[in-house]
């Protein structure tokens, strides 16, 4: 069911790209959308969800919407993997012209046999998982010039990092002045 919803959302983003005006998302808006969507899921699961402040930067609508889908998949996976009473965090770290977005959980970690082909379809640590979510997220990230890496996993939890090029307010001001 989650994969059907994800595919429908991807289709909607791509159709919007063809029919709608381009607009910008700030990272703060992306964070706020995620928080509004995840709060109920976290509460239902007994998980504490925390999202840090974001750098002042933005993405065009296509990249922002696809990044949102990637992050939502990672966070939903993190919430599902985390036992009640534990924490899932979304952290934003400014890195030159990129932002590194960390999705951190306090779950049991990923089994070693899954880690080798983590972003390949049909690799899942979930009992009824298809392994398609991470594979799709990985491809979406590549499509928006981002990357997903597994930074760490173990008995104290897992951390994925999504790194994406961003536009800062200073860069946009330079572009607008030079026009």
C-alpha cells in the first residue's frame, strides 16, 4: 500500500512539472510539511519525532517535491524500525553549496546481509517488505542530483544522509542582480 501511494505521489509530481508554474520550496517549508505528516504516525507508534532548524535555502518545485518523497520514505522506514518510547530525528546540516539531511532512528539497525545491496529492489529487512521503497528513493535522489548514503547502522540505530545541492539566499540575490 505504501508503495502504491509513493508511486501515485511521484506521478503527481511529474505531472505537475508538465502543467504547473515552477515555484520554490524553502527547506523550512519542506521540514514543516514532513513534521505535519509524521506527527500522527509518530504519536500512534509511541515515537518521539524531532526536526532541527534548517539552513536558509530553497529548491525548485520539482526537486523540492521529489526530495520530500525521498525523506518521507526514509522517515516512515525509521518510525517503523524504532521501538515505542525511542526517537527518530530529522537534522539539517549546511555543507558549502549542499545540505546534508540526516534521518536518524533508535531502532535495532539493519542486518548485514541487507546492507550489501541496500538500494537494490527486493532487499528488505521488514517481514512483509518489498525493498522497493529504498530503491525508488535512491533513483529519485539521483534524478535531483542528490545522493543517499547509509552513514551508520547498529544496535543503537541507523542514520541515512541525503545530500543535495541547494540555492542559498546570497546565490539567488547574485542571480537576480546579474539579470
